[in-house]
C-alpha cells in the first residue's frame, strides 16, 4: 500500500533518538541530481558492461569471468580489492575518513535455464551444472544489479566530499542457491574486512520502472532445501510382492506432506512445502531400489519454519514405516533465514527516497503486512551481526510496456521467467540512485 507523507513522518517520530543513523544536511533531491548526472556520464560504459554480463552469465560458484570484470572496475576506481572470497566473491574497500562502515551487495550468479527474450545480446552461454551441460540466463536481474552497483561505486567516489566512513562493495556468488553469503562470511568477510554498521541491497522486479518498495520487518521468506531418499527393494514389475516399492512411498509422501500445511500449521501464518523433483527408476517394468525427492520449504515465522522441517521428517519416516521399509534419508542441503529490514532504517529510507524520487514513487510496507514469498540469503549478513540492513525492491519495466501487455492480455514476465527482460537503462539508473542515496543517508556529512 502507498503510505502518505504524514504517515511516514509519524513513523519517523517513533525512531529512538539514540538510533545510530547519521543525517546528511544535503537535500535528497539535490543528491539525486548529482547521482543522475553521474549516471548520464557513465551510461554508455554501464550499458556495455550490462550487455556483456547478460551475454556471458555464470552459475553459482562458477562466476570467475563475472567476478574478474567487477574486480577490475573497482580497482580502477581506487578500491582495495580482494578476489576469491567465498570461492568466487569480490570485496572492494574504499576508505574515506572516520565514520560508519557501509556495505553495498550485489549478486554475481545466473540461473541454469535457456533465455527466450529474443534480445540481440541474449545469452547462449552454457555451463555444467550437476554433471549436465545447460544453458545459463540472467533471468533474475543480477546483471542489472551489478551494473547499478558499479555505477553507484563510481558516483560515490566522485561524491566523496559529501560522505565519510568506509564503503564496502561486496560481489556475492551463489545467491540463487542461497549459499554465497554464508561462504563469504565463513571466509572472513567480517574479520578480514571492516565489519559493516549498515548493509544495503536492491532487487529489480517486474513492477513499473521508477517505483521503489521498502518493507519493514520480514521482507523475504526463509528458505530450506531438502533431499528425501526412500529406500525400498527392487523387483520385476510382474512380481510386485517381492518388492518394497519406493515410488509408492514417494507418491504417498507427496500427498501426505501437504497436510503439514493444511492440518498442522496455523492457517494465518505463511508456509509452503513444494516437492519440485521426483526421480526414481529407469524403465516401466522394473521397480527400483530408491526414490529421491527434492523439496523447497518457505516461511516467515521461525516456529513455522521449525514445524515444516519437523513435519517433512516425521511424514517421510511414517511413510517408510507403513511400507516396512528402512528409514529414509532426510538431508537439508541448504537454507537461509528471512531478510529482516530494520524498521527504523526502512522508514527513514522510504522518507528520504520519497523526497528524492517523489513520494508517489515510493511505497513503505509496514511490518504487519506480509513480505515477498521468494527467498534471498542477504539475511545471512544480518544474522552474522550487521547493525542495520535494508533490502529494496525496484521496478524494472517501462510503464508503457506494462500497459500495452495488459491491454493485450499478455502476462508480464517475472523473475526466473525465460522471458524476463527489465528495461536496462531505467532499472540500472533506479538501482544506482537507491544504493547511492542509501549510503549518503547514513554516511552523509
């Protein structure tokens, strides 16, 4: 919902006086003008970078070319750069006197899928994932994020007289498999480099270009990826009595596990259990020994998250016991907590962006309303101890294109669609504005 300026001012009145948020004396609209001037001067170069990244996407923990491109650009701007942090991550440090440490994060990785946008610079790149050669596509907008991130770095270096402190640019691998943030933290992100007081990130979506949404509290869902393997006893299809059929167990589990959602979880609280993969057998007349199912769990509330994890385990074991089969293997592959935007910082950011971009273009969503059901491991930085964080959602589609598609009854491609193609110029500019202005808000002189 849109929040009126008077509502924002009321929210700001609730911010504790001791909250460690610096205030810039500069007018946000004037600062935006300077950032936009930097964008205009950079656009030709940023467009080249964006199209290069889009044409050469790389999947999780294989982003070697991508990381090298970004590292070279940060070095040219005067950052002290470290590569191969958390396998393929990049960290750039720019010290600008005493003051807060502010982190800006972008993601490096793309998705293992074939692009179908028809763009002249569309990806035809392929990489090996899980032993199979697959097409790769920046279908989530990380190419847009990287270009905006580099643009913000250059703008902030040029405007260094208007802020103070240390800027940490983090190029994170493997966001799509919610593993890269943890890998960078385990490789010393907060010990080898200054630990941030503030951290910001922005994600492009299919909403109108120029629109920014700031959510207080839970902003994305927790995500847990599990692998369930049922162990049976193989036999010929003509002698099913000699078997313990893992396919039957798997099929029963797919149906029964949904009762964790429909009959155990509080219906007022968000929770999803998805079985996205079911692999068993090779031919129609042989009952196999095993069946393997891959699951994705989503939730906001920690108690619901625990309930879903326990429900999957209990259901799988009960199904196996009913078939007199050995206990199944239930393995948690990876997971991440929900992104939690600091309520005070989110309200302050929304008010500032409203002044800079026009209040009609900024939405503040209160903590009492649900966040986005997608997941994101930006949460790991908060869990590991960042003082305050805010994660922004920015629009990426030209409003005219959205209106035309709506009139024609065409669905708008969303993130992870092979047709996802936000307008690069308007979305990169908006991402650059949001990231730059966020830094100036907390570190302005």
